[in-house]
């Protein structure tokens, strides 16, 4: 992985806006119980919809920033990442559920690379040499 990456200021501003939106003490002046036609459920649904739209707008930028942190990304890996993200998954998760040495789940591309190496290694093992008992 690359040692450092520059995150665009606009991306950080968008993330901070989302965090501010999540903070109930943010720039909101509170619920408007006194107004006619107020519906707590409608206000809640609208807030969730707005948050979902903001996150969707950031997803492409997050993926682009993530790709800057990975060395030698192939076109196949980019295509697989796009499919993975379209399915609603995160760049910070992998389909093999492989964890790194630090105990955290590996990101998508590194997890897939390790998963493929493990699959190739498993294919190279000659299972005919094993006895009927398991090898452990």
C-alpha cells in the first residue's frame, strides 16, 4: 500500500457536513412541534433520505480516494470493486472476510488478493498424499 494519500478538502467538508447532520446539537433549531402539520415520522424519514443521498454522493469519491492508497490496481480489480460497491458493500470489507495482522478486516482489494493467493495455494496441495485422518 502507498504510504500516504492526499484527501481533497471538498471530500472532508462533505464528511463533516454529514457528521454535523447526524449530531442532534448541530445547526438544527430542534423539532417544530408547535407548527401545524408537523409529523415526527415524516421529519425522521426525510432526514434519513437526505443522509442516504449525501452518502451515495460521497461513495464514488471515497472509492477514488481508496484506489489512491492501493499500489498496482488492475482493471479487473477496479471492475470487481465497482460491482462490490454497487451491491451495497464497503471498500473496507472483502468477500472472503479475511482479517489482517492487526485483527481488523482487510480492505476489498487486499482481501481479494490474499483470498486468491489462498485459493491458488489450496489447489496446489496434493490431497492424495493425506491419510484418511485429517492432517491436524
